[in-house]
C-alpha cells in the first residue's frame, strides 16, 4: 500500500491506495475519503501510487498510475479537486509510464500543476 501526506497551510492532506482505488482526505474537512470517478476502462480500475499537490488557490491535484505491475509500465491518471474538495471537470489519462516508474506532481506559482512521469 502506498500512502503520503502533504501540508498546505493549515491543511494536512493524505492520499493512499486500497483495493485498486486511490483516495485522499483532509484533516480540515473531516469528511470521508474522496476518490476520482471510476471509468469503465479496466486499466483505470487498478489505480496505484497516488500523488498530491495543492496550489495557491487551494485546488488539489490527485495523480496516480494505472495498469502497472512488476516490471510492466502503464498509464497515469489525474483529477483536480476544487478548494471544497469536490471533483472538477479537469481530469485525464495518458499512456507511457515506464516500467519501474510512477508519477510526481508539482503545483506551479501560476496556479497550474505539472505532472512528471
């Protein structure tokens, strides 16, 4: 299981994977865990290695790998959540994550995000 924490101002956000899905929550919100909407694509059903970034506006980027396994690459997926931690229309997927790799995410000074893989 992969898990991580990110501190953004007074918020502490945590992301983890369980049973092929990635989740995050915030200590400020006290709400149940949030997860990106699941598509019908079976590759996207087995999500792993979640990563978080929070921009200056409070939006959260959750990125993950999908379809990866021992010695096999896969794809990356991402979903942006608003400051209220609800999913926005900004989401996507991209093939090409190499074997033995995963994603890294950064919030840019202009409020955007960059995903490395």
